[in-house]
C-alpha cells in the first residue's frame, strides 16, 4: 500500500507540476511581455492561447487533483499519517486553485477567445487582462505549495 500511495503522489507531482510550471511562467514572464503589445495583439494572442490551453490543460489539472486525493487516502490506509496529511493539504490547495480558476480566470479566458475568434478588440481588453493577471500569482503560489506538499508526502 505504501508503494501505491507513493506512486499516486508521484503522478500528482508530475501532473500538478505541468500546471504549476504554466502558471509560474505566466506570472513571471507572460504578464510583463503582454504589457508591451498593442490591444489587438493582446486579444489575438491571449484568445488563441486560452482556446488551446482550456482544451488541453484540464487533463493534467484533473489528474493532479485526483492523484493527490488518492495519495492522501492511500497513505492513510498504509498507516503513514504525515504523508496522508501533506498529500491531503495538496489536495485542498488544488481544490482552491480550481475554484479560483473557474470563478475568475475561465470567464475571462472565454471572453478573450470569443473576441479573438471574431477578430475584434474589446475596448476593455486591458482591464480583462489585468483581472486575469491579478489572479495568476495566487494561482502559481497555490500550485507551487501543492507540489511542495506532494514532495514532502513522498519523503514522509
């Protein structure tokens, strides 16, 4: 049972790491780069980026959440309370991330995608991007803490 819980935690690290890396890149690089482009470029780039990302990123995101939950339950069943607690903490952090994504980021993603598809530049596209940017650092922090907690669960 210990090996199975560790394999679940490892799968959660790998899956969550994909989302963490993406969010960290957006927080560290994308925000500053987009500040230097015109509004129509911002709309086209972000609308098309979100179209692709919103189709592909749910796979590692959902897999990470499920694997973190499995790692927590399996570690508890294996009599590894510290590993269960840290994997459980990772699961909670990932659920909070999902809620932030669904409530803040996803609606903006959809609006930018629709605008890009219509080849339109919304008057408040910078406001939309600022709202998206405000949530990317907390998202990256939540993902980073989840990866850290999962890593600790592997050595607990």
